[in-house]
């Protein structure tokens, strides 16, 4: 954890690098469509196992 904090502080100190990191984060798909469907499928499998 300490190492990760050090890397984050180093990245933040380099403004150009930090802006690239922010841009990648903002461009990423954070929609729930995929994860929600995966959760629903896992839930249905779990319920099916319990009722079998």
C-alpha cells in the first residue's frame, strides 16, 4: 500500500503524466450493463444450484 501511495504521489507531481492518467480513467467504460448481466447470471446459477 505504501508503494502504491508513493507511485500515486509521483504521478500526481508529474502534471503531464497525471493528465494522461485522468484522461484514460474518464475515457474508460464504467457502465453497469456488462457487470449487471454477469451478476444476474451468477445469481441465477446460484439459485438453480440451491433449488436442485
